[in-house]
C-alpha cells in the first residue's frame, strides 16, 4: 500500500489560494536570534503604552476646555495682553496691574524719582527731577512723549518744564530747578509736578501728577526717593494763550526763518493783537521785526515770515524771543506773553530749537505756551546756555 500523505503536503481545497502552515514554516526556517522575541515584545509594549498616554492626554485637554468654558467671567484666566484666541496664562496670583485697574481698585499712574533740598541762605527749594517709571499712556497706543512741568501750589515763581522724551514711558530727566520759598511759608506751600505727553499740534495729554507738601520735607537734608504719582488734574486753560510758529535754519547761508503762524486762547478783552520777533545776541537786542495787527479776534492768524542772518558760528549764542502784544482796557499796547527759544530755553521751546538744528533746511512748526514777560526776562538774565548738537557736527 502507499505511504499516507504528510500533514504538511495536504492539498488545499479547491478555490483557495492560502496554503495552511506556510507562514509558520517560513518563521521556523528563518535564522532568528535568541533575543528577537524579547525585543519584539518590548517594542509592542512601548507602543501600547504610548497609545494609552496619547488617549489620556487628549481626554484631559478636552475636559479642561470644557471646564474653562463653564467658568464665570470673573474667574477667567489672566492673559498677557494678546488678542482674542491666543493662549492665556493661568497665574496663581493675579497680575498687579490688572488687579489695580479693576473696578473699585486703586489705579497705578507711575512713579517719580525726586531729590529735594532747601538752601537757608538763598531760601530756595532745590528740586532735582531724576526719572519717571511705569507711566500710563491714554489714547496714544501705549506710547507717549512725556515731559514734566514743575510749579508751586501758590502760583508764585516761575514754572519749569523739562525736555520732551520721545516714545517712552520711563523717561530719564536729570534736570534741576529752584523756587524761592521763604522758610516761614514752607509749611503752607506744596510742590506740584505734572507729567504730560507732548503734542506738537494738539493739546498735551496729562499722564500723572504729584502734589507734595513742602512741610513734610526735612530742610536739613537732601532727600532722594521715589514718589507714587496720582491721577492727573483737570486740564487748566492756558491763562495767556498759545502761539504757533515755524523755524527753519540753513547752515550754509546762515539764514534763520521764523514764520509766525497763529495764536489762540488770548483773552477776549484784548484788541488788535500782534507779535514782536526779537533776535538777541549776548543778552542784547540784535534784530527785531513785528507782524501786522489783527483786529477783532482772540485767535489771530498771521502767517508772516521773517528771515535773520545768523552765522553758523553764532547760532549757539543767540536767543529768539517772540512776544504777543495787544491793546488792553486802558487802550494802550501791553505784552500778553512771551516765548523764549534758544540754548537758554527749557522744555518744549528747547526741544523745538534742538529739532530745528537736527533737521537743517526743513521747517519745524510747533505750538508754544505763552509765559509771563517777567519770567522770560529772568530766564534770559540768569539761566546758562546749553550746548546743543549742531547740524553736521
């Protein structure tokens, strides 16, 4: 009889293509190392654990999103100023600025570093404006051009303005001013420091303010410390008005062109206003011109240009004084206010003069607050000149 068929040679049923036992035979015939099964098992385990971790993370994220959507508005995560749709950062302690600006909470207006001292001999309070920090800009997109205005609460004495610092909320001033205050009046006088954002053709935006009673200052020592700024006071109308003018200097020909554009905010009781333009050299009147009078208006429009020859070697030694004159109730002309420009100026006027030198051959226009005539005359006599950078230097 014939030999029975081997199990491995059993024919497959008709209509099928799979050969039973083929895969196991191939696996058995391959030269597998002894550690291969163990490695395969470990890889499969790592893959399975990774899949489980991914599934768990997805579930946690979904639950967290659901929980954030169900939070009330008062318990939302504190963001870092990004637009809607960006990831919010969850803070254990609320952000200080956010909590201070919350309804009912104190506002943070910034800080000011001052040094204060009193000279018993001259009876003057010496104010050193060092720097400001953490100012708030209102309607200028988070930027400002701050400067400081210092005065006394009694209104006596002059008003000191610092230079304008462009595009910063932490300006460094490093300027000093003095005010005459008798010792017996220290307790009744307060120092007022206003921080404003400069606007060349618009109203200056108040940023913050400090009112410091001088009675709290120890006159025996010079104190330097940070003071917390408060909200700005209401904008006070300029008592004497404002004057808009344009400056242009050409170093090659030495031509200084002054264009008196217009005035505003003058007292309605004044009549026939006009502007005197004086160029002074070494505290003496050198050149002078004046505009024609404008009748029946407190906001006269002049648009008159005057050209002075100022050699390049003397541009640091001249002072430009513009005085608004008008007829008062006594029907005689009297000075309404003055504007001082040049190296002895301060604040916005000094900034305007520096901008003219920095942008030679190009007209630079700006509004200026009219100052009392006596205050300008005193600044011309006492204040030293500053050495400003010249074009091409």
